[in-house]
C-alpha cells in the first residue's frame, strides 16, 4: 500500500461513496432541470415508471447505480433514453470522482426497465436519493459491495481524471 | 453551398439528438455503435468529422479507432471522442490511435460548435 494511502473502514467508504453520489447526482439533475431539488423525505414507493440500471466493477468495489423516473405522463422513447443516459453519466461522474482518490471501476452499458409502479430493491446496503421538480421526479439508488479493503490516495496530477465538460483538442 | 458532414456515433439517442441540435449548421449522419460508425467511415469519402462515444455495444470507440486506422476512406477525417470517461490513460490511447480531441460529457453546445468549426475548417 502506498505510504500516502488512507485506509477506510467499510462504513467510512460507504459514507464517502454516498456523499460522492449525492454530489454527482445533484449536479447532474440540476443541470438537466434547475428547478430540481433533493427531497429529505423519500418519494412514495411504487410510482416508478422507468428505471435505468448501470453495473460497475473494479478491484476494490462493485455494485450498481440506477436512475428511476416518474411523472404524470408516459415517457416518450427519447425521454426513456434520457433516463438511461442520466444513469450512464452519473456512473461516469462517480467514476471520475473516485478516480481522483485512486479508486477505479469499469462501467457496463445501461439497462432500461419499463413498467408501472416499479420498485427497486437490493440485497446490498443501498443509498437512495430522491429529487423532485414541478415536472418530474427522479430517484437515484445505488448498491455498493466492497470487495477488498479500500485505501484512498492522492493521485498524481497526470493521473487526475478530466472533469465533466472539459474539452481537449490534441 | 452544401453543408459539411459530421458523423455522430453514440448508443444514446439523447446524445445524438443533442449533438445534432448543437451542430445545426452541419449535415449530421448518425450511427448507434462503433461498428456502424466504422462501416460508414470506411465507405464514405465525405465525412469531415466524427464525434464518437467510448462505451458502446458491439464495438467501443477505442475498438473503432483501432479498426479504422489507415482505413478511413477520407484521410482528412477528424475524430473527437465524446464520453463520460476522463481517465488520462484512455485519452492517451485514443490520441495514439488518431483521435483529434476529447470531450467529457456533458458537453457545452457552444464549445462543441466551436470545435466542430475549427476541425472542419479547410
């Protein structure tokens, strides 16, 4: 283990992951809809109409991140694709944030689930964040499994992931 | 004057739609994965710029770059990767394979249009 690495207990890393997820989800959803706000109370269960699930796996961690959507109107196909793209971008944002502290994972393509009154449940401890705006509601649910002890380390400048929105022309 | 042609390669219809909207002054061709993108690039001489995702079914963006190396029908083709990936190692790999740029999603439409104009300038 590098001398500058900071070992985390599972509880510590789970809390850290949940904080990164909240940061990434808030940024992503408020960019999509500036009126979006995180709710302190969970939304009613059984109201999900579509959900996109993205799996991820790395040396230290694996799990999944899902973005579920519910609104009063049936989503058009493009809006369903948008839910998948949100899950994809959210998993990517968390990946880049974890990459800054030396924790990596690879992301699978998103899977879209359609239905009425879906609910999401995981065997693993899960993090759930609910967001609402006047026109839509989103739930972000993530399940995390720690495969081996995680140590956070400062990543060298040349290894730092690019930030969202960054553009580089070679 | 006919519009310059840009190929957008992404499995997300949302992204293809948003890129097309940002690049309204161009003609846009779409592909839903790296394999479709590679086939179009190999077959057509009129594509000036390809904007390509990394993580796609059937063929990833990196695999597409590996396939089209030296095989693009249009040797003046520019390629920009548009992806959630931000790791320097994969960016370096794409550059080695001939990519001309990298954008981490979500993209800024004004920046994307400026990049497209710059890369397709005669």
